[in-house]
């Protein structure tokens, strides 16, 4: 949990809707004198394609029911057959768009993880990740 109750509420809401999250990710730009902080991304959320309701796993003749996500808030307008990605800025006051998030570099950095995992596949193939989003992306790489 963070020190920001608004961020914690947004994280809980997205998790209940089946999203994996990275929170408070800092973005920096390289300059001649070193690195400069550009902004931070409050939430990067990834929801894999999953059907609503329980998943059924067959063990021999027995069927085990695993409940993953039972409902999705219709306001999110999620297509459950495709990956859904949210790059978000959590506000507690009047909502305004963070201008740094509009730059192509910031958006590229938010989607950098999968390319990085592919590039270093040999190392990450034997690495265990604690972050659920990175672990999910690495698992997808192993399955492909």
C-alpha cells in the first residue's frame, strides 16, 4: 500500500476488475549532465483476455472450479477477448492530464517491459519475479 489513499482505492478497484498493476513508476530522460526526472506514472494496469465467471480445470475426471473475476464494471467497457492496458494518473483534486504523459517517450517507456523481457529472455527465463505484471508478461513469453 502507498501513502496515497486515492491511489490505493484506484489500485483496489482495478484489481477487483482483473487488472495486474505497476504503481508509481518513475520516468527519467538522459541529458548531457545525467538523468532528469520527467514524471511518474501512477498506474500501469494490464488485464489479460479472460472470460467472465469461473474457470474450470480438469483433473482426470474431476473438474475444479477456480474463481478469478466474476464481474467487470461496465463503465470500463472492457473487451474480455483482448488485452486491456491503462496508463493512468490518479488525482485527488480537479482532474487534469499530466502533460508529460502525452509525450511519445513516456508512452513508449510504459510499454517497454515486454520488449525488454524478449531481449533478455535467456536470463529472465530462470528468474522469479515478485511484481505480478512483470511475472505475467514473462509467463506469456514462456508460453509463446
